[in-house]
C-alpha cells in the first residue's frame, strides 16, 4: 500500500474516482422517493422504471465501450459526462410529470450516468503501475465506497421533507452532482498511463 500510495498519478486516479461517485450517488439513492412523493409516480411501476433503465444500459454500455476504444477513452468520457448532466438536471428540477415522462427522464439518466463508468474505469485501470495493479485496484475500491458514502451523506444533509411529505432541495443535490461531473471533465486530463516514477520520500 505504501508503494501504491507513493505515485502521484495514483492519487489523481483516486480523486477522479471519488468525483465520479459524487457525480451520481448524490442523486441516485433518492430517485425512488422523489419520483413517488413529488412526481406521484405509481409505486406499482417502480420495477418498470428500473427495468427500463437497466435493460437500455445493458446494451448502451457495450456501445459506449466500443466508442471509447475507437475514439479515445477521455474524449468519450467527456461527451458522455456532459450529456449525463441533462437528465440529472431534469430529474432533480422537474416538479410535475406524468409517469411516462418520468420514464423518459430516468432511462437516459441511468444510461449516461452509468455510461460514464465504462471509459472512466478503463482510464483508472490504465493509471496503475503494472506491478502494483492489484493493490491499486483494492485501494480504488475503497475510494469508490467512500465516495458513494460521502455522496449519499451530503445528499442526506441537503434534502429535507416538508409538511406535505414531499422532498425539498433535491435540485441542490442535482447541482452538486453536476459540479462534481464538471470537475471530472478537468480531472480526467491529468490521469496518465501508469508508467511514472514514484514520488521522492
């Protein structure tokens, strides 16, 4: 672990991973509550909401991976990340919508928010120094869990429930997610292939 943490590029990859988690998991855990409480989405259709997002993501992830191989991981990541901000802002700012429109928002949300991880994880994996890849990825998994936890915690402290039983400040959470995504657009340019020398003690 000491060796893995001695590379500046590893730290940049960990920061990139953390920001990616902040760009999604500030919003994701509260989609169900916001959809049912604020948008009055029928609870009986919740399986359809997640099935639709999951089914489309299953196919589009392969397509995004093909694009990343063909056009470059960083370039495709930036494009997908920018597109992902649109359904994030739509999901967190819409105040009234029929059930079919909610599906039209959540499905692209899952496609593009999840789609960022296809080129993103490829970039992170390539950032590792080859002989330390196992340790690097182990630490990265911890960073991913920390990022998920902090993102959810930030959202939990931001969102409140009013006297009518509806969520408030969900739009603020969406803005936090978009700021994190904008930060990844900058950060991805500093994550290099893992061949650099370690930091001097």
